[in-house]
C-alpha cells in the first residue's frame, strides 16, 4: 500500500460515518503517530510504500474507527496542555474545555510557590499533571474511586516526570479532608441520563460511564459534596474550581451560595457554553 492508497481507503471507509473535517484529523494523527510523517512528507512523496506491519496496524485502526472507537484509544494517548497523556477504556479522554479550566487556575496562581492542591476525580491524571508541570514546587494530591484510573494516572505521572500523591477514595463517603488547600479543583461526573440522546457513539460506547454519568434526580451531587468538604478545607486566599455541566450553571451557583461561598464566577468555554466556576469566600 502507498500513502495515497492509505488516504483513499481511510476517506472511502469512513465517509458515511464521520464529517470530512474529522477524517482529516484522523489522517493527520495516523500519519504522525503511526507513520512518523507529516502532511508535507505526504505531499512530497504520496507514492511512498507503507511497510507491511504498519499496513496491518493502519487497517486495524480504520476498521475500529468505522466502529466509532475513539482515535485516542487506538493510538493509545492524547495531548493535553502539550503533554502526552496515555488513555484507555478506564479513563475519560481529556477534553479541551478542561484545558481552559487549567489555564484559569494557572492565570490565578502560577507565580505562587509551594501551593497545596487537591484534585477530585483524577481519571487520566491530566489535571494534577498539568498543574504540577506549571506550578512551582506544589504539593499535589488527587482522588479517584477507580483503581484502574489511578493506575493509568500513575503511569502518566511517570511518563511526564511529576510527583503526585494518589488517593483511592470515594468522595461521596468522605467525611473531611486531611489538610487545608490553596486550590481544590474537580471535573466530576456530570452528565444526566436524559442527555444521552445528544451524545456521540464514540463517547457513549467507549468511555467509562463511571466518569460520565450522575443520577438524573441529583445531578449536582458531586458539586454539593465537594463544596461542603471544601468550605472548611480551603485556605483564606484559596479557591474552589469546577468544570460544570453546561445546563446546570444556575443550580451549581445556587448550591455554592447556600453552602457559604460568597464570590462565585462563571465562565463560558470556547464553544460559548457555561463550563467552569470559581468560588471563594
Ligand atoms: C469526568 S471524569 C474526570 C477525569 C479527569 N479529571 C478529566 O478532567 O479528564 C470524573 C472522574 O471521577 C471519578 N469518580 C466517579 N465517582 C467518584 C467518586 N464517588 N469518588 C471519587 N472519584 C469518582 C471517575 O472515576 C472519573 O475518573
């Protein structure tokens, strides 16, 4: 197979499954991560022969993409804040909206030394790893209920050469935090079952439901529990940061006020949806 015939096969197999823009991005990712080539290499030498072993790998990827498996699972990793983050079926694939939350925290705290930070619901470890890379000598702790997620996050911490304290814990049955923190951050499960209809197959069938869904009758359960614990565990100049369900901004702000937070700021993401909250006393 040549590079050109690989490209033709990719587009022909997937055109009925995905918009062209998405197939363009699969093409770029496979070129870069499987073949170690750029689009310029392709333009210069479209008839270059692909080796048999790469050929087999690419065929597998194309047929799994046709089943709507996420490209990140097929490649084995994704990029988050320019860091390489390994992903699998046990962790949520880090989203660009979460990068915006990280930038907000770094904008507020990047020059502060020795911060005590707690992240709740670590998944791949993308949040604590990105914070650890950019904060100066921070003490970073992170909780998840999933042992498989913690194993993955630990590997990601090793790959990215950062030191993080991983805690296997159910936040919903936690009575108090063991210390005071400057920053508490969480991107907890927040999708209601009633929102399933608007979700894509690659998310619904291949990402962990433990990371995504909450009960429809109590969709802010994690926000309430974390805020109740945080109110007595945030240092005087500290803050609580949440990624939120775009449809539940008002409800989340209301519960933060009831719990005792005074200053609450809501921000939209790059798509114009209500997506993150910062709360202080
Ligand atoms: C939306 S994912 C966020 C993952 C990652 N922080 C990110 O932003 O990509 C939520 C995470 O919360 C974890 N989780 C779910 N229920 C939990 C609980 N009761 N206690 C602690 N963690 C929980 C899930 O295992 C999952 O890793």
